[in-house]
C-alpha cells in the first residue's frame, strides 16, 4: 500500500513541475526530440542550464539541431517563450536557445492556483481510495480478531495522514511559487504613466481641478 502512496506523491510532484512558473529541469523530462528519424530525450541532444529562476538555456550537443530541439520542447510546453542567441556573435555554430517562463498575470495566477488545487484533490482522492481498500482487506482478514484489525487500521490511518500531509505541503509550495511568480511579473511590469499636465493645467483637453460652474 505504501508503495502506491509513494507513487501518487511522486506523480503529483511531477505534475507540479510541469505546471511551469519557474525553470525546473524536471519539466523537460517528457520532451522528445526527433532527429534523423529517431526519437531522443533532451539530455541526449542538449545540455540544460538554469541561469536564473525564470529562464532555461539549451546548449545543443550538435550543430544545426536547434530547430528540432525547439519543436520538441514547444510540443510539450507551448507556453515557453523561445529566443535564439549566439555565444559568439561572429560564429553561427555557437547558437543556443533561451526559454523564458510565461508571465504570470492575475488571470493566469488564479488559473494556476486552481489547477494546483485540482491536482492535489485528485491525488488525495486516489490515496483515500487506496487506504480504504486496504482497510477493507484487513477487515476480511481479521474478521474474527477485532484487536488485530484495530491495530492494522490505525497503522493504515497513520500512513494516510502522513502522505496526505505530504501532498498538502506540495500544493502549498507550488502555490507559493505561483504567487512569487505573479509578484515577480507585477514588479517587472512598469506602472502606467500619468499624462503630463500642461502649464495651463490641462490633460487631454480637460482642465484638472476646475470646479463645476
């Protein structure tokens, strides 16, 4: 039973890594790059560098492979914003890719927060079902031994609480990352500039501070 709980917890962790607001290499594990008729994983064709929390650098291991790599990454993560750069402006063979994580505005923040909760709730339901099935099995096994059944049920309940607490903490961590990305985007977005006031005190043809007659 615990193996199943561990598996569901790992699956939730993987899903949260793919709910990208920060650059996490685990989010690229499912990327498949098709080159010369063969499918290859990202680590076979490129090195992945994380220069900061909101960018990936993809350094190809072979020249002239960036288009295929870019296609593979955007197939899995169309929300990434790619740009092609040169390490040496005079050498086209030094081309590499930079991916910027998507900006998190208020609407995106709300959607991601809800998605994090939905993923958590789905995982919780599956864990609860596993524990309920295990208790039912022990109920049949110890039908004539209530003491052993109570001990087994308590042990299962302790595991249930432990793993439910684990996944709740994972949800909180992801939601904290989403909020942090939202604040990062808010700070990076310049506030609208007020229209300059003319010497006569007019803005866009409207006199400011004038009292109604």
